[in-house]
């Protein structure tokens, strides 16, 4: 197993989407959403997560349409991907 951050689905989305990822080992994990200016708009996870496949739902009904970046950090692993919210 290895760290893996999947593309959110559906993408584009309105107003909710699912983000899946895989962790090869348990650890403190953070999944955060940013706007294009780098401002954090949501923290979906910030705690110890068990190893394995995980899926988190993000409801964006309270933020504006646009491109957002979601970033997964666990241990020394960090990966980010883009997603598009269309209202």
C-alpha cells in the first residue's frame, strides 16, 4: 500500500463532492480546502486516521463558485488536487 489522493467525484460539483484517499499506515492526517488565494475555507479532517481507504464528503453550499484546492497531509506525505464548484 502507498499514500494516494484521488480526484474528487463528481467534479465539477454542486454543492457536495466526495474525496477519497488511501493511507498505508495510521497517523495524524489533515484534509484541508483552500481557495486560489491560498486562504483555508474548510478543514475536513485533522486527527489520527487508521490505515486504509477513506472517503470524506465535502458540502460547499456556504462558499462561492470557483476553483478550489484540496490538500492531504499525513506524516511526510503531502498531495494537492484541484476541484471546481459550479452553482
